[in-house]
């Protein structure tokens, strides 16, 4: 495969979901002209493939997670296969932004477009994951805005996208890049933003005082039951008394949080752990409390993953040789993994729900290694045919997420039935609904 020559984009604020990994928009040319051949090389196929693999992993996790613990999210501390999906998406967004905003002729216009795009993505997430749809087998919809879930997957991506896009638009130096150190110097302000975010996160997570609190849930006969959680601590990283949950309860309101917390599958809260099950007799009072895995403080830390992906994208922009790119990806990837395991060993556990620093480094390092491997396989050695399905899925990631991961397609199919909702299209073709 030829080297990717970067030329000026006519629209530096290219579509996020697309970034479609286009590095530029060359002038029109015939299919047989050299310019047309160059345009075919402008596409970074490996990024589409990586996105497609992540989409496939997301689908597998959603379907197999209920009976395969390794494919389900970790109940609290620790990392499973499912816990890599969100960071992979954020990493990919960062890489794509480095390509989409390589040159920005009008910074104010680019800022406006990025902001509007983030707001659209946030609103779509609010509709899809806010409780508007009532489930695959329910033919009803609508949500009480006093109870709507405010945060979610797309909302987190929208926040990370906006902050990272603004960094790429406004915080770039003019230094020439001939080495890895030059790259650090040119984008030092972006790296500083990531460092400040990390320091702020750690200060809040380990320094915020978490007082006692209580919550209510509906019991049998629609009667409310009140639970009190005793905390009065700082720096706790357990499910009941961490600063991440407290900040969400104070700012968003407990009624706007996710009602099925991941820690309900922990040994403390389920006799069938790591699966859902009845509460043990001595279950802590927080076991049924709402907790949002895409909350405010954890989403702030998720921005760092996107910023790391942005720096990997900068390598594509400034280094033209395959070997240079791969080396500059492998060094920070291995470094992040070593640091992540060291932090985990010394007590800063990898935790997806809290989006801890060790978790950030471990998942970003893994994403970097995987991306380097896919790049070598697809863009360097040209093995596109085995990955063509993943490439297609990567090009249509948002559509697949909406239709399948958010159950819009299954709900649509269930909506067509004969006289009784149980006699739907799935039953007609022999699939048990």
C-alpha cells in the first residue's frame, strides 16, 4: 500500500461518525487518472476496520454477556472483554479528529460545527437511552422527564468529542515535527489539558468527602422503601461511598441515574454473582441504589482516552513511513500498559464504572496495540478482503448502534403482529420472541 499523503481538506470540520477515515478531499478526477488512484489511497481503512471490530464486540457483549461472565461488564473492580468497548470507541474518535481537523482555515466556524454536532449526538443519546423506549417486547414509548436518564454512551462520546475537537482546533503549535519529541512539543498544550483533567479527576475521586445518604425504591404494592447508606469517608472507591456516584446524585439527581447498577451482580449483592440474582441476607444497603456507569466525573476522565487517540492520529498526520508510525504507536502503548498494571498492583484498581486512571491507561494502551496491528495487516500488507465485513460495519457504526445495540430494529420487528402481539414477525419466521 502506498504512503498516505495528506493534502488540504475543503472542510476541516468533517463528520465525526464519518471521519470516515478520510485524510483529505482531493479535487474531482476520472477513475483512471492518477488523482483518482491517489484518492483511493487517501482512506485509512484500518480505522474503519478497528471501528467495525469494536461494533461487533459490542453486539457480542450485548448478546452473550448474560451467560458468559467474561463477556459481561465487571461487577466492579477488574476488567473484562466488555469493558474495552467504550474506550475503543473513544480512542477511535480521537484518531479520526486528528485527521478531520488537520487544517482548520476558520477556527470559529469549525468550533460552531463541532459544538452543533456534539449537541446532536447528545440529544440522540438522550432519546435512545433516556427511557423513551420501554423495551424490546413493549409496544409503548414515552418518558417522564422528571425521571429521564440524562447520561449514556452517546452522551459520553459527545462530551469527549467536543472537548477533543476544541483542543485540536485551538491548541496546536507551529513546530516542525521530525521526531517523537517534536510531536510532544507541537501538541504540548493538548497533553497539558489531558494531564490537568487527570489531576482534577484524582483530586475529586480521592479528596471529596462523601457523607451519608439515602435513596428510595418502589417495593411490592407500589410502596416506597427507604435505604440509608453510611459513608462519612474520603477516597473510598467502593460501590456505595465513592465520589463519582455522589457527584452524580448531587448534580444530576438520583432519579436521573441508571436504575440497574453493575454492582448488583457483585458477590455482596447477588448470590449468583457474577450474574444477577437474589440479594444475600447480609447485602449492603447500597445494592439497589441507582448508579450511572456513564456519569459526570467518569465521563470527564473518558475525555483523556479521546485525547490519547488524538495523539495517535497526529502520528498519522506527521509521519509518512509505515515503520515510523508503528514504532511511535507501540512505544506509548506498551508504556501505558506497564504503568496501568503498576498502578493496579499498588492499589489503584482498574474500574470501568469509576473510569480510574489505571483503567484509562490499560484500555488506551490495548487500543493502541490493536490499532497498530490492524494498520500493519490492512494498510501496510493490504489484507483487506478478510476484513471487508468489519470495514463495512465500521463505516456504518452509528446506524448499527442505533438499530441493534439500542434495540430499535428488534422493537420495530415486534411492532408488526397478527391480532396478538405474540404473533409477530419473529414467530412467523420461526424465531421465539
